[in-house]
C-alpha cells in the first residue's frame, strides 16, 4: 500500500479530492508543485480560483455542478487547461469520480489527470485502468471522514480506521470525538464544527489522549439546495514532526540560556577579578611608599595580609565559577544529610579567612542533628551567605545571627534557615533582583554582588528549596539583611 501512496506523491499525475464547492480536500505533491505550493497549504482553498483560467471558470463551475448531480458521466475523459506557477496554461486530460455515502448523498469528487502535451503511456494507462475509486482514498495518508451535523461518521477511508485498529464499518454511525478524543462531548475548538458554523474551511493542531498530535481540517458540505448537511474532515498525524519541532525549540532555548549564562559569568568574573587586582596593586603601591619609614615592618605585615586576603578572594571566585559550571552540566543525587558538620565547617572557614575582623556569630537551632534532603554542596550555601554578610558590612563588630527552625508549608516539612546580619542592607529594588534567575536583568543591576549568591541560588534550586532576602528591620533596610532559606526536611536519618 505504501508503494502506491509513494507512487501517487512522486508520479506526474495530478490527484485532487474536491468538495461540492470545488474546495480542495486533498491534493498530491505533484499537483501542489504545479503552483509552487505544498499539499498542506492548499487544503480548504478553491481549486477553481487556483488552477482554472479565469475565462473558463463559469463554464467549468456549471459543468462541475452537473457532474456532482449525476448529469455528466463519470467514465468519460475530459480535457481542460489549468494554470501553473510560471503563468503558462497546460492542457490536462481528466477522469472524475463522485464519492457517495450509503444513502447516495454526495461526499466528494475524486479527480485525476495528466499533462496532455507530454506523451506518457504510463500516465494514460493509469487513467484508463484505475476503475476502483477506493484505490486513491485507501492510500492517502490523511484520514478522510465524512460527518453529518451531529458529527456522526457517514464514511471514512482506510487510514482513519487503521489509526484505531478498527474496520471502516466499525466507524459508521459513531461520533468522531468518542473514537479519537475518548470524550462524551465534542472536542474544544473542533475545526469541523467551526467550519460548519463559520461556513469556511478551518484548520487547527490538536492532540488526543494517547499523546498523538494531529493537523485537523474541516470543510463544510452542502446539498443540491445549498444547505449544509455535514463536513469533510481531513486529519494528518504530525506527532513525529511536532516532537521534532519541540526538541529543536528546547535545544535552541538551552543553547540561548547557556550562552547568556556564559556572558553573565564572564562579566561578573571580569568585574570581581578587576577589584581584586586593583586591591593588590594598591597594597603594593602603598608598600613602595613607606619603605623608608620607621614602622615599615608592621605596615608591611598589614600589606601582606591584604594581599593574602585578595589572593584568597580570587581563589574563591575561581572555585565558585567551577562549581557553577559543574552544577549546570550534571544532575546531583539528593540524600539525607545532617547539616551540623557542614555548618560548623563553614563557620570555621569564614572565621579563619576573616580573622582580622571582629565577628560575633550566634546560632539558635531546634536540635543537634537536623536532617535535610541535600548533598555536600550545602557547605557552599553556608559559606557564601556568611561571606556576603561579612563583605557588605562597615561596622567595627560584624554581627550574624543564624536561626534554624522546623516549619510546615504546603503540606510538607521544611527546615528554615535565617541568616540575619547588621550589614549595609539591600534596597527593595535590589531584593527583587538579587536572586532572580533572569541573568540579563541582573547583569546591569547588581554590580558588586559577585558570583557567590548565584551559586547559592543554583544549589538551592537543585535541593528543591527556596531562598529570598528581607530587611532585618522592615522599616529601615540600612540596618541589615535577612537571608531566608527553605529546604525540604528528610524523613530518613543519616546511617
């Protein structure tokens, strides 16, 4: 059967299925190429307007109505010119067949012809010997279904019945939406019903419960008195094309996001590393300026500490970039962990790296062992939030209060972490942007924030958690910030 279908599409025989008004219900590839189009673009359009020269349209229209009404014989071969894409007329020989239902009601006209000017015995043989009209319809890949006004199926081709593993007889009298949509009411946005209501061809992409996607087109059908008696539905399975298109769109989106992230990280890296290098340069210039002074040894020790701190900042920056890149490239397995050793390690690290600062860090917690669904990256969350509180703080004594609580939210249990500092605070505008994932918006608004909080946000997302920032004092943001984190609590315990 597929060989016959391929023959129809590749052969130079024009095959077209028309409704009572000469609108195209189906056309093969050769026919569409004659006017530089595709079969899908021509469905529902007027064959008379597209293919027939203007001067003979009235005569051919009258002939077609007589043919539909049985006043012209089917077996006769007819001859008439058609338009082509290069504005030249070609003379085609035609054989036309009327398709009727069991009550002898008109369904459609099947017409096929060949270019008379090209002496092709194969084409002539085909036209003269194909007497069974079903050979065309049974090998068209689209579903072709004739429905009455109640959407009961009066006739269907083999492709339609095969899609449900039923016979054509099984479809007669049943509602199309109950068969393909598995519904008791018409499908929302049904193009067949809409074509009847609006009295014009309608096409729309639709899906069925089995996950398939379809291009559905409806064209209303009229009787001899011009009254609409039903509709022809043509349906093409586009599941493969749809999935391929979605896959391409998803890939394009991923590549765009990856490029945007790379640009964002590059700009932040350049900004932060320039600050570090400038601090090192300033420290070196200061060292040169005090070489001859009596207290040089003490001052030089201070300078070395500045340089060491900046080198540590640079190392941390590179580490954060590496971890961010790592998080983007793979999925991490979450398991129950006790946060206590990770938090203690983070506290020890910041106290060591900022030993020159006066740090007052207090911890309030609901238990000694607190288990969450996470992994070892939790230490990066703690470290970077603590570092952020210390860096953006102009007080002689830096105060950080860490509260750890158990909370219920949306039917689940979470561990809530609060990091409350007495730093310079964050304005409401920056609060809205500081943890957003829309990198382009952050790019111009958050100079000086660095990669640390980007890493924190990404890690919390992988933990299926949430993070946001508030002011320590709701009335005055300048009194400090409060970073709040929610991470799902684990029901299991660490073995």
